[in-house]
C-alpha cells in the first residue's frame, strides 16, 4: 500500500466504538480501536508490532484482519499462530476459517497441505520442536501471530524456542490483554524502554485498555461482590486459630483463612454459590442465556463445587477439569447452550471465548494481578450495550486491590525497583506466579501436605466494589440487605449502576440507624470506612512489636522468646507471625505498659 493510500485510510473519522463499515474487507464491522491499530500498522509497516488490548476487546478480529491484509498484498505468504493452549489453538483456526484463512490446528511435522494458509500451534509445541518451525518460516514469507505473548516468558526454554523459531519471520504480531508479569523474564520480540526511574518496561505499539473499552461500550462494567465471614482452622503445630476474613492479619493467616473459606465442607462456599445463583437468576431476566463460572483451585475442589451447585440449584453444572479434547468439547457445548453453571480449574481463565458468561465466583487462591485480570476477562465480553458482569470474591486484601484497579494499565517491568533497606515488592508474588503458570488441575499431592486443616467457616456479605469505589454494609446471607445488592438489574448503563449502588447503601445505612444497638451483631460501617489492611502495614506492626520487645529485653533481662510467650499468655492469640493486626496492637500496648512499670 502506498503512503498516500495509507494516509487516506487514516483520514477516516472514527465513531467511538463500532464503525458501520468494513474498510479492510474481512469483517462486517471493525471497532474503532481495531481500525486505529490497523491504520497505524499499515502506515508504519513494522516488522514487530505489540498490540495490548483488554480481554474481550477483540484481539483475534484485529489480528486476522491484519493477516488477511498482509496475505492480500503479498507481504507474507503464510501465517503461523502461536496460542497458550490446545483449545485456543483450535479456536484460532475456527475464527480464521470464518474469514477465509485456513489454518491447520493439528499440524505436527512435514509439509503442510496445499489447502492451508498456515498453522495454529501452542507455545509448548514450539518449545518441543523450534527448528521445525524455523525451517517453515525460512522457506516462505511468514506472519507469526503470538497470542498472549507473555506466555513466551513462562519459562526460559519457551522464550528461547520462540526466538529460535521465529527470528527469521517476515512479520511478527504480538498480542496480549495482560502485558505485565510478576517475574522479570524478558518476553521475546517485545521492546523495552527505560523510564526516568531506571526501570525498563515493555513498550506497546498500540494500547486499548479496559477503561477505554468500558467508555466505548466494548466491554461490560464489573460489579465485584465481596464476602467475609468467620474462619476456624488448625495449624501444623496443632493450634486452633479463629479469624474473620478481611480483618487485619499476617500474610500466612490470610492465606489459611482464605483456604478455609474455599473449603467445600464449610458454610462459606455454599452461601456464596447460593448468592451467585440468585444473582444469575436476576441477570437472566434481562440476559436469558447468561451463564456463570466458578474458577476453582484444583480438581477435587472443582468436583465438590459442582456437587454443591447441583444441591443448591437442582441442575447439573458443566465440569471442565483439564485441557484435553473432551474438556474443549464441553466448553464449546456450554458456550452454545443456555445452561446455567460451569466449574473449571484453570482452562477457562484466559482467552477462551464464552461470551454469555456474566457471573463468576473466584474460588482459587491464586493472587497474582496477571491471573486475576485474565480470570475477570472471562466475564467482560459485551454482546449488547448495558450488560453488566458480576464477580464474587472472598474479602482478601490483594483481590480487593486488583478489583479497585481494574482500569489501571500496566506494563511488564524487566527490572525490580529495589532500594536500599526496602523489601522487594515482587518477591512475594513470584512463587504465586510459578504456581499460576503450572497446570493447576493436576493432582500434585501437595493438598495432602497443607500446613493447616480447615475446621469451619461461615459467610457474611461484606461490600460491593465498582469503578474504584466501595459500597454496602455487612449483612447476613439471605438478609434483605444482601438481596438488595443481588437484585441489581443485569442490564444497566455504567452510570446507572453507580447511582443504584449509592441508593442501596444510603437505604442500608438509614435502616441500620433505626435498629437497637443490641441487634447490631455485624460491623455497622459503610464499606468505604472499612479499609483492608495491607501486608506492608502488617509488617510494620510486627516490626514495631519486635522493636519494643527488644527494648524490653534489655530492661527486664528476660530472653525474647520468654517475653513473646508471656504476651501470648496474657493477650491470647497465636504466635506473632499468625496474629491479627488487632492482636499485635494489643501486645504492643501491653509491652509498653510493662516497660512503663519498670521505670
């Protein structure tokens, strides 16, 4: 295409979201961002192009439109699509076939059939035989589409294999909805630019974030419904610990309380699944085929949740346990049906397109921003204006932070911003990231070695998070207050959602003021006045306690261990590493009192 033609193409006026024309001749409509990205590409003709677009925005349509243009103009002669999973590989081949590009999703070796325009493979497949793909790329001019390219950084071998296989490619198009990682493995074919702070971050050629997509009506707004509750578990040492989910406590205690909540034998999961099913019923009044998905941690939990759903609803849930042919077929069947519930381990967390999913339950202990964004991305794909998504969460600080930062755009940092004397902000999530990148539905036997035993749990409606704001007051499951939030209509404009939530909270506050004090068995505070204490704040409290105990050691002559044991005996509660913020503050006051007496 000539420069004049490219300039002419870029002079089109774009509507906010859905231009009613197909200037590239491959799709009935191109969204404004797809049109804009196409025009930028055609003007610049780069060898490498990184497009970052929020889940549900239509990365596949953009990529295949571009592929069609490059084939038509003989810039390339064939296409190779690299996807994270077997299911996605087949999904790409099907989507390409609909616009006349034939990709072989079963390709393994040898010459490609003459009827095909290219292949669809997985990152794992490239990792096994990089030279096979390099030879194909060297023989004919190739466009390589790297879907969710952050997966090329999952392991050193995958990244090296992608570099080896596709270094000779004529054109490379990298796609991702979540360009950030918790580690610092460089992602192949991505440009990194150093910022003023000395940190090298990924530089996208075109970015279309969740906030922009929400404004354009391309994705659904997400209502997060958070549930707290009382948890009781037994530690490896045999101590019984009780805590309220969402109350200030250590990272280890948060993790154990969280696992206790997700235990299918307690009352928390049944209560939350019942609430989510009620929400689904409300949403289906406006969206008759709306579906719901539980994202589980492992196979055993997934089976148990499916059994709970059958007991609660009287209908069977579709169970997706692994990335095999049968599982892929079950996802397709669920997508085409109007069944209510699906339970999956990890397979549906990224890229799998089930547009009718509108209600989700985040029932996994993975707490990386990458996984959370991918999981929530399953519910945001909009089919018509006014649809909303609802995701149910445990009241866990990290998750509430991610929910409040849905519109924040991130880049992949290649360096760790570590300063003298500061903790490494990435260290905590690196192990979690490794876990998230494993095949989560495999039975590794690790569940049998957990350093605690869940004893009992209950659920309390805690708060609603929407558009960075928090609403609601705590309420019992089944209460009128909880029903108020579960009954929000499923078809609303974003500003209507905000208005309704404000009205619901005002009504809840007015109602609570009329109640006698003796009936206030739950925290009678609006959500915005109940901040969740971060891990960093917990570290500060433990540090303050240890400093005071150290000072008291010199004053009293007693060893550290003796003082800590005495504080536990007097104040109650577990060791400092598992104590809540309230318990730590109580011990801080007590050791100060002792020190004052000795003066």
